[in-house]
C-alpha cells in the first residue's frame, strides 16, 4: 500500500521519526479521502511520487476521483459526528499545497511537507 511506501521512503531518507510518521499519516489521509469522498474505486490506481527537492520533501498524489482542489476547503463551524474534514485540516497544517490540477481524467496534488 502507499502508506507502506511512504514509510520505506522515510526510512531510506533517514527522516526524523516524527516527520516520517507525518508523511505516512498524510499519505493515508489523502488516499482515504480519494476513496471515501472522491469516488475512487478499489480497483482504480492511485499514484504516489515522493522526492527530495531543494532540501524539501515533495509528495505528488494522482487519482481518478472527482475533481477537488483542497485549497478550497473551508473548515466547518462545528465538528461533524464523524469528524468530517479533520483529515484534510491535518493535511493543510502539516503540508503546503504547491499545486493542484486536473490532468485529463485525473487529479494531481503536489505538496511540500512542513518541517516540525
């Protein structure tokens, strides 16, 4: 799974344990959002690219789900019973969105993991 790939990447790059854990959690949250809210079926492919660029950790996630630019996310006034939006709030706190675009029938989200 993609979360395991993120963990291996963190190990290979010798990331600090907290940063490696954040990376894995971010990947997990984004994949779950694509499956639960984006309409991505279990048999559809979600692609993940992780890279070190200019001293920063860059993540690119591509999926065939419903178009959604997470920069348009608005926090609700109250927290829904299931905690709706909490995962995306976490993503926005732990990562900087560098780019979102729709390419053909796929979403492509590019993020930089924040230090800390």
